[in-house]
C-alpha cells in the first residue's frame, strides 16, 4: 500500500493505523525523515511509535551524508518482499517506485559546487536559461533544487535531464499492482495545522536539534533542506528573533505543501483520493 500526502495532512497516523491492523511494516518515503538528526523537525514517528510497530528507512542516514531517490530505491527494493505501507510526502520517490527510475551517472562534487555558487550568485533564472527547453518544460521551475539538479545533470553529462528520463527503466512496483492513496486537504485547514505543528516542534525540541548542528552547519548538504532548519539557524546566529524565525519557517512549510499538492495533482491522477478533514 502507498500513502502520499502534503506535510501535516495526517498520512503517518493513517499509515500506522493500517500497519497495526494488517501486520505491515511502515516504510518511509520522505526525503528528510531518513536523517538521524531530524526526528522532531521532520515530524518523524516518535520513539514510542517506532517501538510499537516495525518501521524502516527512518533516521538511518547521517546528517553529513548525501541521499537521493536512487539511494532510496536501492533500499526499498528488498522491503517489497514483505507486506508494507509506504508513506511520505516526497512525490519523486513514489513516481520512481511506480513508474521507474532513470540511471543517471553520479554528479561530480565539483559540478555540484559550481551549481551551488551559480545559484547563490546569479539565481534560479541563470541556471534555467542554460537548461534545454524540454527539460525546462517538465521540471518545477520555481523550485531551486529541481532547477539546479537539472543544470548539474546537463553540465556533467552533456545530456538534458529530460533525455535521461526518457531512458527510464522498469518500475519496482507498477502502479497497477499497488493500492495507492493520496491525501487532500483544504488549504485553510492545512495551513492552520502547519502553523500549530511547527510551534509544537519548537516545544518538543526542534531548536535543540538545530543547535546541535550549528557548529557544523553546511547549507549545501541534502539534510539542510529540512523545512525550518535555515530559519532556526538564522535565529541561533542572532540574525533574527525566534518569532520571526517561526513565522518564516511556517511560511516555508506552507509553500512546500503547495508544491506537494501541485505534484500530486499532476502526477497522481490515478491514485485514490482521501479528503481531509
């Protein structure tokens, strides 16, 4: 079973309910919940929840390690031999699982660094201008990470990301063979939950999680993409007060949820929809 949904939509609770009922393993499909450093900030299941039910691919990666959809696919493959409920908000993981994943060569660190520097100096538009038109028509051009990834692939391989995608291999779990659910929610309902949950995260120790990484903070790391982490880093460095950081992080979460909803609408049209509330 597959369960996708935007942040704070209640998908994890549903997955655990189904896992408890059917004797399934709860498998993570969230790109940030793989990191050991982000239990609170990524809304990972609690220690008690992970103890009560079998969970997989949660919190098993160090904060300084790279992790991609390719890593996730290699790790999820053997788990499919057991009854599972795969749950998360990273649409790319679900698309790769049910539609197949292209085998793009690893990006040289020097190219990634060049992309980081170009993005910081010239912005998204500069990278987008150098991406082939077919790729540009397929990616979310408002998402800097997606644009930079496409730029890196084209720079490193001389071939556009779209061309690589057209060479996609077979799916590990074809959509027709899986029960697939995507959760939807009213924007106002979800925005309220996002704001409430981020304040809960602060109460539960999110600031301490970020403080632990402050001496070694590197915004180029994949783990640094955790929603709220850059804003709380800014607060801990004395660049902003806590309320301003919370407001900025909440806004970032809402924007992320909007991008998730857009992905789900465009890429998961055949999935069964559950409306919340």
